[in-house]
C-alpha cells in the first residue's frame, strides 16, 4: 500500500524564488494545455505530444524538470475523466477553466529528480533544501513521488509518497464501537465516553473578524491590503491546523482501541442548510473525522434514520427535539444521554449488517448521566 508523509521545508531566499518560479511555470503550462484541449476531448498522450511541441516553441522550458511538467498532463487527464463520470451520472458540468496564480499551489516530481538524505531534500533544477523529518521514513522503501506545496500563509511542505509493505491485522467484530458525532460532543461512543467539541472557529472568531475588518479598510491593490490578507490567511490556517491536530489524535485513539467503528451515514450537505447550526457543523469537521477513521481502521457507515428516536433497550420510539438532551423511555424506564443512546443504536445496526449479536452483558444498559470523569479522560486523550 502507499503511504504519504508530510514534512516542512525551510528553503533559502534563492530556493524560494526557484520554487515560486516553478509554480508560475506550472500554471502557465496548465493554462496552455487547457487552451489546447478546449471544446475537445484529448488524452494524456496527446497532451504530452503538445508539451513536446511547446518546448520546441519555448526553449526555456527545458531548464525545468521534465517529469514535473508531464505531471500537469496527468492532472488534466484525471480532471477530464472525473467530469465525464459526473456527466454519466446526470450532473451538468462545464469544461475545465483556466487557473489563476493563487489556484496553483503545488508541483510534483514523479519517479525521478529527488533524493532525501541527512535532513535535506535534493530537487532537480532547484538544489538542496532543508527538510524537517519529524518522523522517520521506513528503510528500504521506494519513494514514488514528492509533491511540493505552498500554503496561503507562505509555508512550504513536501508530501513524500512511498510504497510500504504492511500486514493487515485480524479484525474482531466484538471489539467494535458505535460513534455518534454532534456539536456539543464531537464524539460520543457506545461505551459511554464523550469528547467535548473544541469548536476552534468559535474560539478564534474575534481575531478572524478583526482581520476581515482590516482588509475592508485597506485600499484595493495596496501593500497594506496584501499584509492584511496574509494575516487573515494565517488565522484561517491556525484554525485549520488546530482542528486537524485534534481530529488526528482523537481518530488515532479510536483506531488503536477498536477494530471496527460504526458511524452514521449523514447527509451533511442538507444539514448545513439550517443556518443556525451550519457554522458549528462545518467547524466540527465531521467529514474530516470520518475520512481519518476510514484510512486508519475499519469504518462502516449505517443508516442514520431514527438512531436518536429509537430506545436502545426496548426499541420504543421516543420523539424529542434538539433541545432535549436526555433520552427517557416510558416503556422500559431507560434514562441516559441522547447521544449515548444513539451510539448504542449505531453499534447494534452495524453489527446487524454482519449478523453479529452483542454479548449478553452488553445488551443491558443501566441509566447513566454524562460522567465528568470519562469526559476528562477522553479529552486528555484527544488533546
């Protein structure tokens, strides 16, 4: 299987100019290929032939790494195939558009032109760049490609893709858990542990509002406006980094503890139409969290219908609004947190897909409240 490692780059001033120039060249070649393939379908080989003719017309292109320029044709070919699949599925799509400078933030060295040794990354036509290897790459692995990217705040990173031999572990379905994601608690599992939602955007909303206000007060095209925009991008990147760090740690905790994780199949695009909850839903990062679980462990999605309404003990339907945070069943007398009740229902539905029944001792659910100690324990793990 392939594994990608992301490392921070610290180029010198001269190397930064070369990296920046590579982004400009990639954008220019991309737009030339888009213009060539406009209103017609071309293959990847046709784009490579066009690249050869373009090099003959523009000899200065030979001073750039050839594999880097060829990966642009691969990118366009993949985008065209994605559009064709969307058209077959009934979606209305247009043609590929020209790229602006801000939209081209990475370039790829594939198969050759790179080397990593002694804390430095050697790139063809660029030179030796300092790289921080915060985690070790396994020995005797083949590096397939390296993608160099620039964030909007001006930081450079290298994504190293390797072929890694891994042995798949044995999966025990009895060592599984149901997860209910929400706004108040980001994750509430069927074992009764709750992880409070940090809501990183809400915490940094004042600096973000102040940065937006500073942008609106600056004149368009001025240097002060560019500085204000850069600070605004830094605040957004800080929010993104905090969110990803928290979700990575939480997903790793569940992936190490359980073999199979069951979650709801949520229609997030419909849920964000509620303008009172849209910002908190997007700030929670439910989709990012499930994607992380998907490649870290065995993730199974179950239908989300009535997981909160059904009683996890007797199956009786107990209707409740979003303001009601406690599940109270009049039929069996079960009283527990609504998210805990939903997590148990998710676990039962997931095991029912594989015709596996819960052990007898796990079927009985005692009335509990949100335990403060368990929340602190889970929060320490995800910090």
